[in-house]
């Protein structure tokens, strides 16, 4: 097959490489000339994705994968087009379709009959049928279900392990017709491999959910569930802190019963998915009070954590406080909706000088994010663990000379390693005991 992948970002480029690995001719289209240049040179444009560089080194010289900025080059004659263009959401939960609209119009201008068009960007329920279908039909002059097929098939992978996750999880598809769904099923079966999953209720592989709307909801449901679960865990943690209880030992005990799956509390919920997709769900179901309450609870956690630090340390006014971690999660060089920003805001509101350390970012990168860099070994009065980078497990008081208080927002450190420092962990109350 000839396959076009629209947007060669941290999901799109690995997808393009996966398709090419299966023997297909893949052309990626991206608006960023630097990304296109890097791909065509066989060089990964961003670090951290396992196996991506080795695949590019193999596929690009072999002529099986290339990139362009020109839709007229990539789209005509394609058997399938897969879009992974970013969708942005504002603080009120209103989606901004600007980039997706632009990409859709561009592909529609060059769409040829017989093509499968699959959207993988997470969308509000009803978007595939209500927005993309009429837009593509109007611009292309083609009829969906007759001249081309349109489906929704959400990406379900994490950056850093995309190729592993593509094998691990079922590929969900939902079409606007049975014929479109079958074409999507055939396509994804030809470009993906699946691990054996005896734990699943049906064989791992491509799962047709019956409609684009069901497929859209499935992605929103699985991520919104996580946000709600974490929100509940954070509520438990705040109550446990007030009662002198270690909530982590309580969660361990609760989850020993097979019907309990409580997640872990923490300083922040970040990334492209969990903070965003509940807002997309609320956009079409604004009366979902459980979802909105969980989102609000999680949003409050950076300020709550700095409140714990203030209680342990005393006034933070004029204090040098180090935020350990700019990334939204450990081992990933990404700050999308990272808790670092609200943590710095909470510190600044209390008069502290907020400094930020992250082993994955240099000073210029931190400054470009509006953050003040900190280097281990420089004086510090207090610290808070914001990202669970593995490197932080080995930190000791000598790495932050003068530190008197540490609040761990990720349950990464141990009080026994911080002798002489007031040590607190979110969800572990001062003086609480646990086995």
C-alpha cells in the first residue's frame, strides 16, 4: 500500500515507521520543514522514542519512508491516510480545531477515490461524522461511503514506548459504515502486529466498535477514568494527611481485593492526555459532575503540595525553593501541562524564589519555558519533587546544600535518606505509621 501519515510528531512519526516496517510505502507530511529535513536525512527529530532511530536508519535509505511539506505530493493515490494532528483545548475545555481543520482541508483538496481516511487524534464524540465528513466531502467533491471511507481509530500509546504499545493494546476502529469499518480493519491488520493477550475478553487485534462515535467515546472513557481515579486518590490523600494516615499503605490494602483499582495520589496530572481528554468529554457532556469534580481536584494538587511544604518548612517568603522536575512524568522530555508551572506559580504566590532542575533539560530550554534553572550543589532552602525521574531517587541533602525541608510529590524518596531534613510525602501524613 501507499500510506500517507499527516503530522510527524511523537506519535505520527513512529506510526509512519511502523507502517513502513511492514513493507508499505509511506510518505509523511508535516508543516515543519526542519522535521521533514530530519526525517529525510534518516535522523530522529526528537529524542527518547525507543527504536525510532534504528528504524529511520533502515527505512529512509531503503526508500520506504520519506517526508514532505506538500500535500499534493503525499495524498493523491494513497490507499490510506492517517492523521495525528494536534487538537488543543483551552482552560474552559473548548477545543481549538485550527490545526486539524487546516490539515483536513489540505488533504481534501488532493483526495483521490478509493482512499481510507483515519483520524487518530482524540476527538469529542461526534466530530468524525459531524465535522470531518462534511468538510472533506465539500472540498473534495467526493462522497463518503462511496468514493472514500472515513473512520476514527484512536491512538492508545505512550511516547517513549510507542512500538511496544502498538503491539500490546487492541486497535480500536469505528466507521461511518460497515464497509468503512471493514476497510479500516483490513488496513490496520496489514500494518500492525499484536501480542498474545489471554487476559482480554477477545483476541488482541483490531476491534470494530460499531461506529465512529463509540470509538471516539472509548478513548475519552479510558483516559477520563484515569483522571477520575487519580482525583479520588488525591481526595483520599488529603483526608489521610489530616488524619495522620499513610494513604499508600491503605491503597495497597484496598487493592489486595480484586475489585479495587485505586490509583496513586501525586502533585500533578500532566501530559497530552489525562488533563485534556476529560475536558473534551465535558465539552459534549457538561453535566458530568463526577468528571468535572475530579478535574478540579487534580488541578488543585500543586498548590496543595506547596501548602504541605509551607507547613513543614514555615514561611516560604524569600526562600530558595527547588522544584525537582520540569517534565510532566519521569524519563520523558516533555512539559505538556506539566505540574511544574502551577507549582512555580504556587511558590511565587508565597514569596519564594522558585528554581527548577531537570536532568533532561539544559538551562536555555528551561529559560525558554519561563523557568529559572537550578544546578545541584547550589544553595537551597527547600525542595519539592515534581517529576519522578529515576535520578532523583539517589539525591541526598548534600546535593542541595542548606536544604531544610523536602516534600515528595511522587513518592520517590525515602525519609531515611534525608536525615536532618523535614521530609514529607503527598499522602503520607507526618507521624503516620505503616508496615
